[in-house]
C-alpha cells in the first residue's frame, strides 16, 4: 500500500508541475495575443496616416497639374496672338 501511495504522490507532483507549466504557457499565449492586437492596431493607425498623407499629396499633384495646364494654355494663346499679329502686320505692309 505504501508503494501505491508513493506512486500517487509522485503522479500528483507531476500533475501539479504540468498544471504550472500549462498555466505559464497559457499566460505567454495571452501576452502574445495582446501584443499582436496592439501591433495590429498600431499598424492600422499608421496606414490611416499614410492614406491621409497620400490624399494630400494627390491633391497637391492635381493642383500642380491644373496650374501647369493653365500656364500652358496661356502660353499657347500668347504665341497664337503674336503669330496673328505678325501675320496681320506682314499682310498690311
């Protein structure tokens, strides 16, 4: 009987040790999940900021292109007007 009690005590000790190990592992998994969620939230926030920056850059680019078009049209009309003036001046001579 004493041998059986010794075996039971050893098994209870091993079970307790396994329970402690499982608890530690469970805590590590919980910590990992929390860290992963925090990292995901941070990445999500960074992506939001990047999208906002991209919208600003796109707007600036659109404004620059519109200004360039306006200047190009003004230059073309100026060249056209000068050409017509030269043609009229030559024709009137």
